[in-house]
C-alpha cells in the first residue's frame, strides 16, 4: 500500500504538494440514504429530475461500477475506515477503529460530520460518537428515522428532536454550509450524511407533488436542490477549484419493501429504483450495493467522463491518503485501495481488481473484473429480500449482463474455480462484529 502511495506522488507532481502539506484540497462527501442506481437522471431516471447532480456529473466523472454495502450502518463503517464491515463493525463499529476523519485531523484538516452517524448502535456512547472518531464538529442524528422521529446531537450533547422529516435535508445542508463558511480559510473535510430517502420520507411544500416519481421522487428532487445549494456555497466562497465533491449513497433502494413503505406513507410511492440492476437494499445482487457516484475536482478529475472501473467507498480512505497527505495505519488490514490514478484519469481500469459481497457476517460472492460469482449454500439474508437466487453456484458476466439474468457458471468452470479460490482466500478477522442494529443484550451476572 505504501509503495502505491509513493508511486502516485512521484508520478503526479501536483500530488507532491498535497503530501507535503501545501495547497491541500478540501473534501466533501454527500452521502444519501437508500437511493437507488436508477434514481438520478444521469443514471437513467425518466421520472425524477436531478439537474444539479447531473451538472456535477458533467463537471466531473460518473462511475457506473461503484460499490457501497448492502445496508446503512455497515456501509458507513466501510466508508469511514476503508474496511469491510466484517472488520469495521457496521452498526457496532468499535472505538478502536481508525477513521479517515482521524487521519485527516492529523494531516491538518478541520473535520465535520453532519447528519446520520449510525455506527454507535444508534446510542449515545461517547467514545464511539463522531467527536471521538475523528470529527471536530458533529450535528445530526445517531441513528435512523424508522419511527418517523429523530433526536439531534450537537457534538456530544442532545439538542432537540423532530418529527418533521421534510425539514431534514434543508437542516443538514444549512449545517454543512455553515461548517464550510466557518472553515473556508483552511483545509476541511465535510462528511454530509443525509437521512433521506430512508424509511419515513417526506418533502417540503415546495417540492411535494411536483415530480413524476411520486413522494419518493419529490424527496429526491429536494435532495438535488439542496445539493445545489451546497455547491453554490462552495462556488461563492471561491473554493470550487480546490474542493473535491463526491456524491454517492449508502446502499440500494428499498424497492423490496414496497407494501410496508406504502402503508407508512398512505399509499404513496416511497421507494426508489435499481434501474437495470437486480434486487435492492439488503441484497448482494447488484441492486443492493451498486450505487451512483459522481466526483468533481476541477482540473484534476476529468469532466464529462464515464468510468466503469470497479470503485468503492472502501477506497476513499487510501485515496485521500495520497491526495490529502496522511499515513495509513499499518497495524490492521485495509480493504480499500488507492484510486488516485483512476480519479485523475491516468488509469482506465483503476487499482481495484476484486470486490467481496457480504450479508451480515456471511460472504455471498466475489467480483473480479467482468465476472461475479455468487456462492452456493448461502444461509444469511435480510428478511425483506425475496429474490435469493438458486442458492447454487451462480456466475454472471457483468459486462454483458449487469442485470444478472443469465447464470453462465456451467459454461465457464475455470472462471468459477478461480473465483472460488479468491473467496476461500479472504482473510477473515479473528472476531466478528455484532450484526444487529441495537446494542447486544446484557449478559446476566
């Protein structure tokens, strides 16, 4: 890993200044919740209009084989640590994990986390909350909004609660803009993790009933509007050229829970679309974790580019090590790879050769290049996932069949054998995390 970082710095002189501490770029990650691959206009939506995110894609690079994780807490721990959830803990992420926020702080960045945290078992456990995990400033909710209510924390203190879900996107964006304004004169890292469009969704009067995509479409269009406000603030402060902006989401859409979601929303459409992909949230088919991702960094990330290279939230932490100039921890396995050359257009294929698909603590499959292998005899599934496949060996050529409609395992036994070998070689941690959302039950004395 360190050799890759050194080679990147030597190959691209503009990076040397960043590594040495000069002219470090600001970094902003906008992370939405349960937004599907097919829910942005630039990814094929015909019912939901997203002009500001589409503009961001035109001004940067749009990635079409980008992976998060299958559900929210695990997706966040993977992003923050560069480690698969079987290592980083998901909802149960321990205080011993090292986050990119902590590394950014050591590199001279001011760090802010706004919105949904979701890696402290949705509880106010101080040493597992954002201030102790690398963020100088936190404002948001420790968990989700499954009951239609949220509790706000400012740093470690509870500061209010709300049942007005339609206000959350604006409130979080206001907080994000304020953070940028306060820190405009020094390098900053902003992780803006929205609650929308998760579970109980709502749109403000300005957007409600305005899209062709039902209530869900209204809510996404409001997300698009406020993302535009954030981009406008960056431009107004003169930060555009030295700010990396990433827009992505935590997992696929909850389109496999339509009946429940319709009841929660008086029959309204409250779920997104996987577009051409199979299944949705919770599934290890592509629709569960292959998500939109657009990246803008003027004069560095190519404009108007579309890349199908395998890329993941796991890769953010090692990539930012090169760009922001920090050392990666060497006392643990990192699953992310440095994708700097991919980002700046110097590599078409990128540095990631494979990607492993997990459901809770079970390995479901592995991708290498165009090939994706689904392992046989899987036992662990989220209850709302109906399409569980054949439970035999499945092989898909994602270049020609991104919808995973044709199992070609029988035609390519050598590919199956190679990918099975890769799956069996995965280095498991000695101890697995508690996969449930809430705190584990206390042991009786």
